[in-house]
C-alpha cells in the first residue's frame, strides 16, 4: 500500500486508506470537509462519529481544535485538487 500524506497548516495528515484510519473514515472530520468542498457547500465544520447521517452530528461548537483542523484540511485539500461534483 502506498502511503499518502498531506500537509496542511504545518500538520502532516496520513491519508493512507485502512479500516482503522478514524480521521479519513466516512463521516470523520477530514471526510466531511472534503465532501463539503466536493459538493460546492460552504465551509461548516462538523462530523458524524457513527458515520455520515448516523447518530448525532457533532457541530463546530462541540468539536476539538484537532477535529476542526482535520475538517479544514479535508476541505482545503479538495479545493486544491479541484475535485468538484459536476451537476451537469
């Protein structure tokens, strides 16, 4: 497996896919930031501990600084990639 790293704001994020990578898993802060950018949504830090749309959504006011940084990194990485949904 090729290791994939991304540096944002001086912090290195390990984006290598694995079943136990909590940061990039579906619903995690990095994933939600990336998805918001992809779907042309505004910047709105949040995440879903039980997976997207399952259980309680954790909003910015209840997120740790690290979780907000993960969201920001996901959003900015997708912005840099320019990977946007084509609504066609």
